[in-house]
C-alpha cells in the first residue's frame, strides 16, 4: 500500500510544517499542528508519529543552530544536560512498550492548565532573568533525565515544561529559556527518531519535505525571538499552551 499522500495533501503537510516550525521554535507545541495534519492526510498513527518525529528534528536543529549563532545559546555549557536528555529519551522510548501512558493523557492537560493560569496571574514571569535555584549541572542532569524521559515516552508539552523549568529553577528569562529548550528538544528528538527508524515507521519523502519546511519556519521563529525577546515569547507561549490543552482534551478525553 502506498503511504505517500496525494500531491495536494503533500503540499498542505509542507505548509503545516512551516507554520509548526515557526511556533515551535518560539514556544513549543508544533506537534499539535503537524501530527493532526499527518493523520488527516491518511497516515496510520504509527507512521504519523514516526514521520512527525523526523520532520520535527529538522526544526529543533535549525532553531538550535540559529540561537547559537545569535549568541542566545552556549552549547558547551549544557552538553552534560543534553546527554542526560538523550539518555532519558531513550529510556522513555523503551518504556512506551512496557508502561500504559493512559494516566498521562489525563494528567498533562491539567498540568498545562495550571501553567496557563500561573502565566496569566504572573505577567512578569520570565520577562527578565531571575535567581538560579538549583546549581547548573544538577539542574541540567536532573531536568534532562526527567523531561527527556517524558518526551520519549509521551511528549506533548515538553517544550513548555522545559521553558517553565529553565525560568523558575535556572533563573533564565523566557528568551534564553526558549533557546536552551530547542537544544534539549533536538537531543530527545534525535533519539526518539532513531527508535522510529529502527522500527521502520517513518515515511522518508514526507518527513524530509516537511523537515525542510519546518527548518525554514524555525529559522524565522528563532529570528523573531532574538529580535523581540521574552515578552514576545510569553505571548506565543500563552497561545500555544492553550492550544495544547484543547488538543489534548479533544484527543485523549473526548
């Protein structure tokens, strides 16, 4: 059976990937655009998930490189954390087959709703850098293992959780937190992608075409963050968090 979508569906998937890359490089949540688009194009869930991970890896890599070039990201300082994130993602991907993620389908929308309310009642949260509450290396190793595992195991909202942790515990503003989040996202994405590739659940032509569009959108989005800073990230983060709540409630609760 040919799993490549029709030319029209293919073009719409590429467009969806570009939009997703733009918003994901700013506040995360691009998957709520691309994954439903892949399912709507007729891909079965296992192929949609694998192909989505391929195209999203392009976006997280492009955003990481752009933030590094713009001086908002010091990769050398967080390499141990990226290694911990990759390890956590590998463990999470393995755990998918052994643990029922049903409890997360209920819990994650509630956690995201709490974050949304918190951001609304704390309008200055993340607008400027704050006080570091956990030393650098313990934070990155601990957060990398936990959030990497979550991303490999379930995934939705990972970028939001990273951004909040980096602001609340590492003392970054939302602009710098977003830059660091993209590097962590790439570390977990590439490990998860390896799992999907080994299982043969990736449609390469679709994933590569969407990946190039995702990378373009990510470059534009990261440029906007570097230009406009934390207040801009906050607005997009609020919108995408609300969007993820709606998406997860509809998909898993209804």
